[in-house]
């Protein structure tokens, strides 16, 4: 992930709101429609979840920040419809006006660079895949994340953990790789690992030394540790 969407560890935006035992639901009808519209596009093969996330990442910060969670979903859905030829901007804007909404307050399609190529389409359900090679790492291995994303565009390597060292605490099967699926470049199944990082490794000496952060990271983001991490996998 890149851009304004990668806000982990970014200062100046206030303390996140945490609601204990919060129910997972939507508050308004338009929020539910935003979710239903995305699932309809996913089922029809117009887009995929990785391309959807990349569209949210590509929102201009001035557009991204005022929108709610569901507003960002809707902006990405509308962009997918335009990019894939399901609708054009004028049709979407006409619908907004017909419903009596102010376009300035809507999630109208932002001005963004289009994604190269069509979306990846696969008849194989889910994200798990079988591969014909063994994983590079195992539980207990010490690893360091790349300092830069492995390729331009969409990826799942947050800024705050780049170039940091940790320990693998869990090994998963291979999954489709979001980096390539988002851009229509195939599934490239890749092993996934849970990596434990000491809070002080990520945030510096002022962080709580008793805290540990676990991140699920793809094998292509990792290499053998260059430095001794502050946290190790449990024996």
C-alpha cells in the first residue's frame, strides 16, 4: 500500500477511535448499497478485491480524508465502473443529481491514473493455492523486511515495518499475490508468514518494550535478518 491509505504510524491525525465489542454493521442504506455494489462487481468479474484496495490507495488525499470508510468504498466502486466501461462519469453524476444529493458531498469518481490492463479473472474460488516448491522460511527464522516495495503499484508492505527485523511465528500456505492480481498480471501464489516485531523495533526506544506487533507478510517482502531483532519466536 502507498499514499494516504498507508496511515500506520503516521502522526498528526489524532488518536484512533476504539469501540470495544463494536458490532460489524452499516449505519445507512447507502453504505449497505456501497458494499452490495462491490460484491456485484466482484461476482461479475469486473474487478477483484486487490484492485479495489488499490483504487482506494490511489485516492487523492484531499478526497480520501473527508470520506468515511464506506465513502472510500463507493469512490473505488464508481472508479471501477468507469475504468471497466460499466458506466461513465456523466451517468454516475446524473444518478447523483436524480437522487437529490449534492455531488460535492458524494463519493463521485476522483481524478486518478487508470490501472494498466484488465482485471485478473479466475474461475478458481478463494485465495489459497497449491505450489510445487517449499517455503523459504520456517517458524523461528529471523527476517528483515525490504526497505522498498518489491515492485511499483499495489502491495501489502506497510511503510512503518520496512527495513525492520522480526521473527516468524507462524507459517501459512500459499495465497494469490495481491501485488500482481491488482494489476491483472496473474495470481503468482506466494507463501505468507506471521512475523512478530518488537514495538521498539518499529517505533523506537520510546515504545513499550513489552509490546509486540504481529504482521502477515508475503515471502517476497522478506529476506534473512541483517540485524538481530528485539523479538524472537517462542520456542
